C-alpha cells in the first residue's frame, strides 16, 4: 500500500472543493491532496445535460483566482442585458484549467482522479483507484475536508423515485438530446431548475407548448435575473438585498415575508395564478419566464408514483399516456439538504452553505481556516445552513446569512477579502457609490439590518412552533 502525507485531504473536486482549495493555497503554504471519483474536476458538471447553463452570471462562479468567461453583458437572446452565463462544457473546461494551471501549477496540490475515498483506518485515511484497485493511505497532518457533504444529485446519476413499465419512453435530460424517433408529446416531471431548463429547451427546438405536459407537484418561486447581477449591474443586486432586508424587518409572519418580497419583485411565481410552495433558487429572466408560461398543460396531482404504458399514477389521481409519449425525469433533488453540523471540528471541515453560491461559502471557509486558529471562533464566523426548499427554510437561510454578514463586518481583514472576492456577488460596489440606486440601497440596509435579524429570529421561532 502506498502512503502519502499532506496537510489537507480534500474529498471531492466539485465547485466547493475547488473553491476551497484555491483560496486555501492562496492564503497559506498548505499542502493539499484532492481525491475525486471522476477523472476530471468539476463535480456534477461532468455529468450534466448538454444544454445546461449557469442560472447566475459567470462573473461570480468558479474560484477566486481565475475568471470564468469574459465578464461581458449579453446583447441578444433571453439573457439580453445581463452578464453572460457559461455552458456546462465551458465550466468543465474552466475547472480543468484551474486544476492544471492554478492548483497543480502551485506545487501545493496533488490530484487523484478516478479514485474512491474509502474512509479512515486507525486515524488515517484511504482511497482506492477505480482503475487498478490500488489503495493509497493518506496521513493527514491537519484536516480532512468533506467537499461532498452537500453534493448535488442530478438526473444522469440518480434513480427515479417511481416505477416505470418497460414500454414507457422514460429519459433523462441527457438522453433527450439523443432521441432519434419523433414523439407524440412530452411529459416533463419535476418543478425545479432542471425541469425549467428542459421545458425551455423543448420550446426553443420547436416543440409547440400544447405538446408539452408539465407535472409539477408544487409550484416554485423564482428569482428575477435582473437583480442577480454584479460588476457594472451591481446596483440592481444591492437594491434586491436592501428590499429583502426591509421585508425581513417588517414581515408579520412567514407568508407576509414572501408577500412583501413578491410585491417588490424580489421573488416571482412561475405561474402568477398559483401560490408557490417551494423555493429552489431558480433564476429566470422575464423572457424565459414568459416562455415557460406558454405551457398551460400543468398537472398538479402530487408526485408521480408509477408510469404505466397507458397512464401516469400520481398521489392524487391519474392521467393518460402512451408508449409514443416521451417522459423526461427531472426529479433529482439537486442540492442535498443533510442536517447542518459545525463546519470546523477537530481534524475535519464539512463544507456547507453559509451564503449562495456554494463556491463562495467554500472560499470564505478556506480563508477563515487559513487566518484563524480557534475552532470556536471559526464556527462563529461560519454558521452553516442548508439550501432552502420552502418559505420556512428561506427564513432560516436568510437569518443565517444575516448573522454571518454581521460577524464579518466586525473583522477588518474579512471585509478587505470580501471586497476583492471574485465569486462574491458584491463585486463593483466601490465603483458605484455615486449611483443613487446604490446610495438608497445602502441607506435602506443600514436602517433595517438589525431589526431584520431580530424579526427573522422571531419568524423562525414562529415557523418552528407551528410545525411542532
């Protein structure tokens, strides 16, 4: 058995593992071993469907040390007027270059792809080559970093949560692009980002809206892309942050919080006639939202239980189908939501959400790991949360983010790091202090910040008491 020694063993080379490692080696002289079951870095992007794109701007995705894309604003298409969004292929290539040129090029990182992490053995850690079966032991001087704790579940690698007869044409979004025989219609199953991407792709490729049936167990809230911007468009983001802070300070209860967000245009229902029940962070332009609203055949009968060759069995009824109909499984959960745990524990770091995106959370965790010595202090600065799935979750998620920002404001070095953080949405703030929208936003944030935290605490307790 081979043995390697290192300061940090990072398990997982997806978005969080790459962002963590990139910042860690930038802020310290640490030696890092990265292990991933895939051949290439990038995590779930390696298995994503061909038509996937970021929902957020490329300008705030990836790692701190390297730009993704050209920081340009699209001039045509549904993303017109907003910062470019990378394709899945672009992201995979980006992470490969980051690994080769930034991480491996530093001399501080070793990468073992096509390897399964198989856990500790008497205080040491092991991984096994998926090609040769050879086992390598890793002696870790400081910590193991779990970059898979909130790993994404995607259609290409998950098992559908329902049964399907052999004659049913059931495909993943990856397989959708490989169809050779025309379909008599399409049924998209799921209500998250993947289902929105899939419906949009079908519409863009000439499938009439009437030939698309969309099974949505719950209707989702969406975010307006106009506000999820950065750099030259960062005043729109700060307006969103300020109005959300005001809503958090004034909301009487959880439904009122979302009513206030909707009234300010901060969240938008996919169907304006249906009250949303879920929130998964999908970001849409108004053009994209209008396209999706063309699909009027929306089935709201709960979750799919079984696909027969002549009917779809759901929680609350059935709908007809046939073998010539193509069913697209978009039910993978996306981001996992395991129970939160302390980010920093003796000998271990569990990368989790503090704020969106997860790459930003991983990067600031790395910065705090490199610049602080006490785990209690590190955990105070990195309160973990899980990605929200409904209104009550959004209260908790917003509260954790507000607490974290409040703690960071008291740390001058963190404030300086944030101002130069490429993957933080607030790039460009310093360049727009003279913008009236920015001035209004900052004044609103200052006025409502502390009342927002206090009221979010109350709303969280209210939500917990109503479900207990």
